[in-house]
């Protein structure tokens, strides 16, 4: 009966599934959402260092006027890659890291709906990162900005010193951009489908939609945003590639193409993308603040529905990135209005977080500090965002450092603060150990001060007219002092990152003292051990409350104060007939499938829970994609065909691989 | 069989039937396919919008008048008929009649291939008449849109032929694998529906 003992021998040797779930090879074949989450986290951290170094180089260059630390060409490459890296290879994968690790745990599932597709997402994301950065050795990195405005992005050097493509089209470094993002998009699309199906279909008995933790809700909203935004940028990137590599005429004004089309398609993706970046962090603080306030989230439904509202309204504001293009007063006024409206659901969330803290029994460990950091710093960025909605005001700000200040307050002060909050909060769950809280607080305060020093003065120089994306600035504009402060702040941030890395490295070697529920938290993931077993829960929990883990620990006195439930009375004895709750529980939950109970026995019956087998094919299929991409770059049909062959061979192996069901 | 239950719960992408208990009562595979189709709607929507924007930007080259409506009508009809044979293939596997299933599956793939051949022929005619990818924004938009649709048809044919081959080797079994066929059918019908939109918006309205 123990599935692990009697592993199947079906299938030819070519399609035999790898079995090892430990050891180095297991990381390449894993389909365990927790391991994939960890892979995402450390890969994103690596890219965070790369993107941070790029930012440091930019700041050192801009510390003084008429600087010659970098050439203009290097500067263009660095600011482009800084943006691309931070958005597509740091913040999005950090979101994926948390979603992967937490989503199944929070809804009481054993894994995601499509485990191999989940592994595929990670490997494709890594392949996209490697492909994009391979440009460094192939003639230079993309240099046309993360927004890649055509036809500017079609100009520029030929990375490999030859004119390729039909009609003598000039190959540009931005082809690395178009193909690299295309590959990254496939990764995100696969996870989006995976997370949507997981959230809808894999919930534990009793886990209704409005009992789901807010982080799970935000994951769902982000997955839908990805699902509908990625195909649009996908089309635009394909068109850019066809223009650059095969001589098509989508965006060449000289051949009748329309550059504004690129801008519309890019920002129709680009604005939902902003919410793709921030909503996971909103979800994280919505978990952290209630835990450390010892109160349920204030206005749960308002937070959830404002998240959904952001998901919808995010589609109607894209042209505020294009006010200066000249779309006309009607379009500008309309998009100015929608831009101001979208601040409303965001504001609702801010007030709900404050309401959560209000009157709570507050504790201030590191995750709480970062969460409060998000609430305060994001609010500053959000308010400067509303000023962009005032069209005449935006004419003044557009393409200045004011905009840079705005989006660093929402992305650094918002998204990254949230992710660090989550990194400290769930570290005990992932490892069973604690991060050093003193170093964590030091990290927070260095980040908090450094971030305001770096990006605060950008508001001022921006309003004084300092243009962004420009490699240098002349003397005597009154910008020197501010720029020097900004550079000092950036160096301080670098110190903060070092503190974090040191803390991470030492804490990983620390003792396992955390236990299952170190923070006295509220959601399902804290019911299982730290780190959780491969199958997550020995017994799938039956959910009867919104903060299920909390209500298994605490009852309520008549005054509404939490009261500790006696040990042993909490777990599984609450759905006796006659109790009020019984009506809330779906039929199948009231009479749980006996199969769910069977694994829990005195003989440590975990072995009877058969988890999906590891697989090499996600890695193989992913590896084919950059090969094909390099084929386009080198104009080599052989490489393109080889990439296609690897992809299709991998898919064939994937399909023919014996499945868990067939082997029994 | 507790282990099997747990395995199916966590492992529905393994090419199996995907029919088991889920929170929404819809199988994971089918819900995943619907999500993909939702995404594809925006993919083709963006391509079609581009085409409509560039309808009159022909750079003096050929415009919509180049389309051979009777020819494309025939190939459209062929593609639509492939949806019918897809439905018949699904009905056959649901009844467990594998001989019929193989006939209709292969028939669907053949009809799809005929459509692709027609598209290939059409492209060669257009190129011969002076409309290439780089002629104008109009030609770029036309070729990229229709070849992306063609690529989707080709991928569908690949899946159908694989189904046929796997049913010969016994990997695709009667009745149990009907949900798998239904899922591939969903994809196939979607690709057909996209073509109806393309045929109307890209060919009929501008040429008429």
C-alpha cells in the first residue's frame, strides 16, 4: 500500500521518471511547489543583486554633473537593463516565489493543479533571464528602455556585426529584449493558468472563496491580470521582432507604420503590469498586519473587492502614460479621470490596513516593520501617482525624475518592502528557523532611510526639470546636491542589502526553533509543520472559518476578546452534529472522504500519500526556447530548428511520461 | 486506495483523464484550457486590431482587393467541417467506438491540413502578385495575423495526429480518455471560431 515503496517500473527507460526527491539533481526535476518557490526566491534575489549593481553604477555616474564614469552607450544599456531586471526578473518572480510557496498551503491543497507546468514556469523564467543577459556577450545589452518605444527600439547597433534578416533590416539589441520578454511571458502565462485553476479547484473542503486568505485572493487577481495582459505585450513584441529581424513594417513611420500603436499595446499591458507587481505585496501585508495586530483584517471583503476593482480598473488607465503624445483633450481628460478613480480602491486598502492596526495589540518584529513601511511609503508613491492624473501637471512631470521618484516609491517602497516583509514573515515556515530580528530591524531602518534619501530628492530635481533617461546633466542647474544625496542613499541601500544577505546566510545555519506557528498567526499554512512535509498536510484541513488557524486556537469570550481554546479541544472535534457551524460545512466536508484520514496513523503513514513524480521535461522544454531565440539573433535557421526540435521533443516526452495514475 | 486519491488530487496534468473531485466540479484540465482560450482571445484581438488599423496603409502595394473570396470561402468551409468531424470523434470515443474515433480524428486532421495547404497556396499567390511581408504595414499585419492562426491550426493537427497514434498504441483508451479529446476539441473549435472572425473581418468586410 505504501506508494513510495512500490514505485512503478512502467515505461521505457527514455520516459522513466526520476525519483530522487533529495540531492542536487532533485532541484532540476522538482515539481514540488515549495521547492519551486524557493528556486524562484533565490533566482530573483540573484537578479536583485544584478539589477542593484546596475542601479549603483547609474547613481555613481550621476553623482556629479558632466560625468564620464560611464559612456552614453553604457548608460543606456544600464538603465534599460536595470528596469527590465527589476520588473521582469526580480519583482514578478518574487511574487511568483510567494505565490508558489503559499497558494497551495493557504487553500489547504497538496500541490498546484499542474505541478509539471509549475516547474516549467520556473525554468522558462530562468531561460529568459539567461537569454536576455547573454546579450552582454553578444554585442551589448538592450538599450532602448524597458518600454522599448518603437521605432527608437529598432535603431541601434547590430549585436553581432552583420546585417541580417530580409530587406536588410538592421538587427538591434532590442531583439534580445523582444525575445527575452516573450520567453518570460510564456513563463508567467503558464503560472497564471496554473494559479487560476489551483485557486478555483484545489481548495480544501469548506474553503469558500470568501474564506480565502487575502494573499490568495491577490494571487488570483494577479493571475487574471497576467492572463489577459501578457498576450497583448506578446503581440507587440512579436511585431517588434518581425520589424527588427524580418523587415516587417508595423512600427516604421518611414514605411507607413505607426509608432503610437506600440505605445498603446505596450501600456495596455504595462499598466495592468503595475498591479501585477504590487498586488502580491498588498496580499502579503494583509496577512502580516492582522497577525501582529492580533486582530482580524479590518474590512476583509472591502480589501478583497477593492483588489478585484483594481484588477478591472487597471485596464482603463493605460493612456496616462501617453498624455504628452497628443491623443487629444477628450482622451486625455477621460484617462485623467480614470487615473484618479483608481486611487479609490487603493485608498480603501490603505484605510483598511490602518483600521487593522487601530486598537490592536501591536507587536513590532521585522515583518511588521516592513509591512508598515509599505503602507507609509506606498501612500507617498500613490499620492504622487494621482498628481499624474492631472493632465497639465503631467505635461510638466513627464519624462522627468519626478516620475522616477513616483514609481520607485510604489515599487521599492511598496512592492519590495512588502516582499521583504513576507521574506521575514514566512522564513520560519520555509526553514523552521528564525531570521535574526536585530539584524532584520537594522535592515529595515537602513532601507527606510536609504530609500527616502535615494528617491525623495528625485521629486524635487524632477519638478526642477531634470530629465530622466538622459546620461548626464550640465553644471549650474542646482541639481548637484540632490544628486549627491541620491547617490549616498543608493550606497546606503547597498549596505542594507548586504545586511540582509548576511542575516539570511547566518540564519539559514541557525537552529530549528520556530515550530509550526511562531507568530501566533491566522491562516492555514501555520497549521502544518515548519518546514511543511512534501505533501503539505497529513490530513487536509476542513475549513469552517475565515481565519481557520486562529479559530482552532482561540474561542471568543462574551466581550469579544480572544480566549485560548484548551489544548486538544481545537483541532478536529468542532464539526460535531448540533453545532452551529455544521450548517456552513459542505456535505462532503461534514462526512470527509475516509481516504483523507487513512494516511494519518501511528506508523507515520505519510508514505501512503503519493506526490507527483519529478520530471526532467519541464527543464528540457524550457531549454529549447533560448536556443530558438539565439537562432533569430544569429539568423540561423539551424538554431531555430534545433530549438523547435528540443521544445517539441520535450513536449512529446512530457506527454508520454508515465503518470502517477497510470502506474497504480 | 488513499494513495491514488491523493495522487490524482495533486497530479492532474499527467495526461490522464483529469476527471476527479475539484472544488468547482470542472476538471482542472478543462478549466486550464478555458483560461488559455481566454488569453488567446486577447492575443488574436490585438493582432486583428493591428490589421484593422493598417487596412489602408498599403504603400501603393496590393490592398484587400487582392483577396480571392471564393477560394477562401471554400477553405473556410473546409475548416468549419473539421469542427463537425471533431464533434463526431468525441462522440465516438465517448461511446467507446475506437474505429470511428480514429477515422474522425484523422479526418479532422486532414481537413485542417487541407486548410493549411490552401493558406500556403494563397500566400504564394500573394507574394507572386507583389504582396510580401515587408511591402507595407497592411501586408505585415495580414501575414502575421493569418500565419499565427495557421500556426495554431498546425499545433492542433499535431495534437490530433498524436491522439490518433496514441489510440493505435492503446495509450488513448475508449471512454476514459474522452475528457482529453473533449479538451483538445475545445482548442480546435476555438481556433475555428477565430478563423470565422478573421474571415469576416479580414477578408469579407474590407473586400466587400
